[in-house]
């Protein structure tokens, strides 16, 4: 495996950890809404979580905080999917 995917994954986890620290007890409620939005977009577009994340991050108009929350939601979604497969 090349180093690039590992670096990207590490950055995604750092984003999630930062948002989790900032939101504290509010994290589950806030992130749940974003996870639901990701799931709906995946279903409607027939794309993976990472594909939807990439498309949404490229979209103009998202604040830096929204980008971090969206990335955190993608990490949660990917982890949930990985847990369902084990």
C-alpha cells in the first residue's frame, strides 16, 4: 500500500477527533445528522461514502467547520460499515 492513502486516512481520523473534542457531548447528535445525509446521498447517487465525501468537499460554500464535520461523519460511516461486515 502506498503512503498516500494512509496519510489521507490519518487526516480523516484527526478531523474526526478534533470535531469530537470541540463538540463534546453534542457530538453524537450533530454527527448523526451528517451521517444520515451521507447515507441518503450514497443511496440516491449510488456512490460510496468516500466518493460522496469527495464530491461534497469540492462543492463551494461549505465552511471549514462543515468540512471537518462532514469528514468526521464519513469516518463514522466507514467504521460502522466495517463493523457490519465483521
